[in-house]
């Protein structure tokens, strides 16, 4: 049985108090739902002496607004709340889909939006027990001096595995942070860095307080599609978020992002520009998807073959675009045409294949 290390546990009553505690306490980390942090602590992936709980903070779980005014979501809102909130079933449906796809119901009841936005990048060589990592040789992300995926690289290539982060980029969301030096608001695209270790611009004493999605300047549709081996609970090994703004049946603005193909969410906006001014049909969607997979550069550090994951990028971009355009079932499930003859695999670990 893996056990937690000995820790000091602090429970501040305000965001300001939490930020001051983090700034003045070496080796401290924030904890909200703890669904990702606690397993990492048990595997000794972090050197932490103090946990600062955010569960006693007031007004962090609110979800306010609508598509006409924009939506403000407290960072403490649970993934289950987001997945089932009525105001996140229309224009902002991609966010509800992403939250609903995270792990199991039990985890979604505990996990928070703020925690998922900041989920630690993952890697097959990193997300293992201490004994396993010691046996194979520690990696650059923890205790070692070399990236076991790209041995000649000076940086860590752990993969961004947040479901909500690509959606935040696609929806042009803004994130408010409060630290010991004050409060600031940044675009979601500006909070992520392309580094598996130092992966955000957030200071260690800053707390995410709100997630704000602006009102679209027209009718908006959105969709989120996620690839993983076990649909019941696995982390993404590829994800696609799409948001389209319409004007009289034509696409006026197109945004999108890829997840789990790099150390940060990858912006797709430039590759979706052929959709602007068009009424997308299946041929145009297929053409855009064919080109939009270019920034996807998966490495051999997550489940299944990275060559196959690269091939599936265009497939999932096409599916997400079709979903956002209303060409598949509104609940996001594969329609009869998409179900046909999609074979997954083989896995590098087992060599097995299976079919969607």
C-alpha cells in the first residue's frame, strides 16, 4: 500500500490568507479536490512538507451567467457541477463535455475546475511508484538529469493531460489569479508554457479564483472529443476542443485547441481559418482536418503508439468539427457512420488491437 508522506495541513479561510501562507511556507502546495495531487504524493512525485487546503474558501463553487452575458465559474466548482449545469449545455457545451469525460463519477464529485486546469503533465516514465522509477533510472522531471523519452533533449516532454485546458483556449476564456502580490487576470492561452516541468506562468503562491468565458458575438457552438484506451476513466492521449461562431449560417470565427499532444494545449486557430465565411460541409471539414493535424507531435510517453495517435489527430479534429457543426448526435456519441471500421492499436506495451 502506498502511503502519504508526513505533512502539515493548513486550512485558511480566505484566498488572501491562502496566498500569504503559500508565499511564507517553503515546500507548500495547494490542495482542493486532491484527485490528482494525492496519488502523486503517494508516489513521491513531489517534495511537499505542507498542504494548504482551499476547501474552506467561500464562494469558490459558483457558476453564474449565461451565453448572452458570459459565464463566470469559481475555481472550486466541481467537475460534476460543470458537467451537469444547464448553462453549460448550449454555447459552452464543450466545457460540459470535457468535465463529464474526466475519470469516474467519484472523481468528478471531488475534482475541481481549478485543479483540472493545473493538472500535472504526465509521462509513462514519471507517473510510476518511487521504486519503479528508481529501478529504471529517475527522469528529468523528478530526481534525474535526463528525459527518458528524448534523451538528447535539455527539457522535459511530459504531456499536458488536462481535459478542460484545451476547451479554455477554444472558448477564449480568462483566468483570474490572486497571490501575495495582488490579483491579475490572464487569457487561458497565456497561462500555459511548453515545458513538462515548469508548465504554467502561475506563481506558487497564486490561487485560481475564477474562470470567465466571454459572451460570444453571435451564435456559438462548441464540442470536445477525447481519445483514451478505457473510456470509463483514463486520461486523454489526444483531445480536441472546437468553438465556432456563426452569422446567418456561415462561420464568422473558428477557434480550437489540441490536448495531450505536447506539454501544453496546442492552438489550432490558424488551421481553422478556411472555415471562416463558409457553410461547412463534410468535404470542407475533412479538408481542414487533414491540414490541422500538423501541430500534433506526440511522443512515445503515453498509452498506445505515438505514430497511431498522430494519425488519429485528423480523425478526431474532423469528428469535433462535425459535432460543432451539428453533423453528429448532440450528445457527442459516434453516429452509425463514424462507428464503422475504426481500429485502435496496436499498443506498444501489449500489441493488442481493439475497435471503436
